[in-house]
């Protein structure tokens, strides 16, 4: 696929898709509200063999020896570790971790307060009231306390090889993948997208990413959560609305995002079984008041 420019003539800020007010002014679950008991039952029906696949990148911690700012760099591990030896005479080993939640080499779940839109987080709360120096009061990881269980649908856009640099994914790509794979995404489902890239920024080789048109499609279809090996399209492709996923889907739709998903094993299993829908479970640590948290999503067939 060649790099594509997305027409943004009608995509002004006043015309963005939104769920503000849809589930009330105090809502903190956003599109997770679309996951009903019927949705979970439909997801459970996808389990036939019990085979499970992780969608998380492996992380190798490094010793915490270079100061607190090292984890924010791309080359450093998302997790730095301090070993602690306790107990006498029967010694026990333990450790303390320092985790960078939004590291590009860590599969993580973005909470709704992570990115504001015009100074407000979903569903229109002022940023200064929602995110404070002592933690997130609205739109935090608290909303994920019960975990996420729904039907996942993989749309593999890299079946003929990785997408080209700077390619902007649109609704046409999603619908072509549905037809090719014989699957359809329904309201409340999780959308899992593979483009064949590693989520490591390279200024000389812009990653492909989601366009605003793709986010509009997610809104129409009722996507509950997005997971992908790519994120937003390069800003030059959609200058009227840069960062459609993190700048629109997250703060306007209230759609949690799983960044930096590892999908190679999932793609192989889906192709082997010729099945592109599965039970998806996401059970992050029950830590409240954060803007995001590492996760290990599991697809069960």
C-alpha cells in the first residue's frame, strides 16, 4: 500500500465524533460501556480449544543505576529494577520496580485522562480538575479495576507485507480486511490492527497510523477498545487533525487504547485456525489514579 493523504476539508474541530454526555457527565468508562453482558457472552462463544496468545511485548528490566530519567528514553528498558535482600537468617529476595507507563517498547493501556482535547478530558472535564500533581481524579486507571473482557477482532492490514512509511489507514482498509478475512466487527468488540511495524519512533521513517476517517469508522461500528502495533498517522498526512487516536478517540470518544501491541504470534494463530475473532481479556494491575498501566492482553481461541 502506498502512502495516502486524507482529505480533511470537512474535518474541522467542530465536526469531530464525540461521546461527551452520551453516558452522563460523570462517566469514566467511555466506550467500555459498549461491552454488555451479551457482548461478553458472544466473546465467550469464540472459545473452542482454549488456546491462548499474548499480545504483549516482552520486557527485560535493567538495573536502576542511571537515575530516574533514563526510562523515558527510547533505548532504555521500560522497567528499571532494584534488588532487595531481606530476612535473616533465612534470606529472601525481592525487588522494587520503576515503570515508565507510556514507553514505546511497553504494551500499555492508556486511561482516558492521558490526553486532553482543548484543555479537557473525556467527557469534557477540565484538565486541571482531572489530573493533579498527586494523581488523576477523573479518567484514570481506576476505571479498569474490573478488567476488560470482550470479543476481539483482528484486522490484518499487513497480509502482503508491512504498510509503507507514512501510510494513513482509512475505513476502506478496515472493510477490505473484513471481507478478505470473512469477519465483521460488532458493537462492543475490541479492534486489533496489525500494520507490520514496531512502535519505535524514527523521524527519518514515519510510521503508518490511523487517520481521522479510521477513527470515525470505529465510532460508527462501536469499537470498545483499540489495540495495535501502530498508533496515529504522521501529522503531515492529516494536518487539520493530528493524532486522531490519541487526540480524538481517547478524549472525545472515551476509547481506551492499548499501545505497542505485539501481534506476530496472534497473526500466525489466526492464519493457522482461519479464525480472526476471539475472546480478549485485559486485566491490568488494580492500581488507581494513573494515566496508564502496562498490560498483558490475552486472546483465547
